[in-house]
């Protein structure tokens, strides 16, 4: 038995966005909380090796691209000089500032932080192993928020310095002259965007027939058209079959490109083929927590596992693997533990891909509607008719909306264009509130803004648009 000083109302394993949110919310609800993190700093993958550092680097990337685009508009800058050490320092400063903020909030809330690897001894005890000691704490409830890690592919040389996951890519050790990105998902394309703007010649290989598998093809088509101009080469319906190290630390890569074998040499290779949950070595088998065939933890709408006092949130419970979903789930779990009537019942979960242009969607996608046989009416507003988009040189884009054909309620929103990630929240709120086309069209949107495109798309649906001329249909 452990002493009462090591007993907690709630123990949270993992300090990513979902984990620290769950811990802080439980503490705010007067629970005695422990937060266990295997790394020396709080924040998890998102803050330290994912969302935040990648967006800091993408900010630099977008500025470089915007400056270059102004050359055709009468403003010419000198070729940017990349001081890599200073770029790394700035990226690390951003991360460090947020690390410090989370640690301060944990201290203010009297959340006790343990550094080490957690393993369940029983349904009410956890062993924490650190570098120099091992200790046991007990709990009434536990929340598993251990996140995910990068998947890999076979035939890669082990521990080769020129083979990177997103973690190594974000460390920005150097800018390779040639870079192969294996995987055309959002992480691969975001990192490809960063390295391309910093000077790498980028090649992307994607096994399926288009980039961003699962995303609406009309949206992806606009992005892919631009990226073909930016990147050296994009190969879809292709897969890497062999990677052979060379004496100069480069890699010779054999690619099956639509049935034709090609071999190319690259200075570095980034593997970005998805992520898998961190559910091993937690001792879940000891306490009987059920997993899916893919290793995710099964939970209900209250984030409860099949073990009554064990909860799970974030990437370990499955798709979509998004920080803001984990955060919402963390609050639900903490509130259920505190006896509040909480449940995860969001009508839409927005997703954003921070390429240039950005892609964002929420609610029902057209691809999903077609796969599930859901009836819908579609409307879209091209950004080539947006005054703001034209004025800032960002007319490549569109705002697409899906409506219920019976009652006009908004079902889904997809946007491609500058700041799409900032614009998508209006769609998420509208879906959550059950808004219909009239609700949106009667909401005055400021001019000139990109947010107008949302209202413009609705006006096309309702037949009241004036920023485009749409011929009347003859009866």
C-alpha cells in the first residue's frame, strides 16, 4: 500500500494537449491530480515535436513565399539568407516559452508532476520508473493520454542519420539539397513545404492515387496543382521498395512508379506514412483494458474504457488524431470523474492542413457523403471572385458548403485558401448550433475579408448572391 501523500483522485499519463488539459480541468474541479510525463518537459509531441514547432517553421516558409510572390507586383526583395542556427533558436524559443507556461499552470493548480515511464500495477496503482528511481502511486481514476508515434516502412536502413521521421525533420539539423518525402499526408506535405522554401529540392512519393488520401479530391486538386510547381516531383500510385545507403551518407532509393521501377539518389529521406498509438508497455493487459485490432483503446462517449475507473483520450483512442480533439476529450474525462454530466458528442471536428494554400474542413465531407450514401446539396464560392483574396494575391481557393436538401441545415464545410484554418471555426460553430442557410446569409460579414466567402457560398445556395452572376434556370 502507498501512503496518502501518494494517493490521487486522478492520475493522467501523458502531458500533451489532451493530458495537461485533463489534469488542469480535474484540478479546477477540486480533484487531487498527478500528471506523469516520460520526457523532461511538458507538452507532449504536439508542443515539442509536432504542431507548434512545425507551425513556427511554416510561418517562415509562408513569409518567404509571399515575399517571392511580390516580385511580379513591383516589390523585389533580396534572395533570403537562411541562418539555420538562428532559425532553430527561434523555433526552440517558441517551444520553450510554451513549455514554461504549462509548467507554471501545473504548479499554480497544485498538480503534482512526475517524470518517468508509467506502468499499471493494478486498477488502482501505477509504477513510475525514472532514470534514478522507481516509485508507486495509487489513484481512484486514471486517464491514459500517451499519444502516438510515427509509423515506418520496411526496407529502411536502421538508425541511418539521413533517414528522418517528423521528429528529426523538425530539429532542422541542415537543409539537404535533395529530399524525398515518403507519404503525401498532412505531416509529409507540411514538412515538404518547409524544406522546399528553405532551399531543398523536394520529391514526394504517395502510394495512393492522390495526395491527402480521404480529403475531397476537388480540394486536393487545387493544392496539388500548386505543389507541382513548387516541388521537384510528385509521384502518386507509387511506393518505395528499397533504400540503400551510400558511402557519402546519401541514400539510393528504388521507387515503383505506377509499375515502372526508377532509382534516384537523395541526401535525406523523410518517412511520413502515418502514426500508431502508444499503448505498449503500459501494463494494460494486467488490468484488462480492451484494444482494437490496430492497438487503439476502446472508449465510450464519456471516454471510459471497459474498466470503470480507467479513461483514455487523444491519439490512443483513434482517428482523427488531432490535438483539439484530444483537448475536448480531456475535459470530458475530467468532468465525468468530477461527477458532471459530460460526454463527447461534438457534431463536427475541424481539421487543418497548414500547406500553402491551407486546407480545412469540418463536418461532413463530400467524399464521406458519397461513401455513406448521404444526400446533400452542394454550393461553392471561388476565391477568384473575392475582393480580399485578389487584393492579397491569394485567389487560388474556394469555400465549399454541403447542406441537408430537406431542411437547409449546414452539414459540412471545406475551404482551400489562405488562412483556411482560421476561417473554418465559423463552419464548426454553425454546424454545432444547427444553423441553416438563412442563419448564415442573414449574418452580416465584414468586407473585404476572406470570411465573406462563407456567406457568399451560402448566397449562391439561396439564390441571393450578387458578387457572381449566375444565370437563372429556365423552367
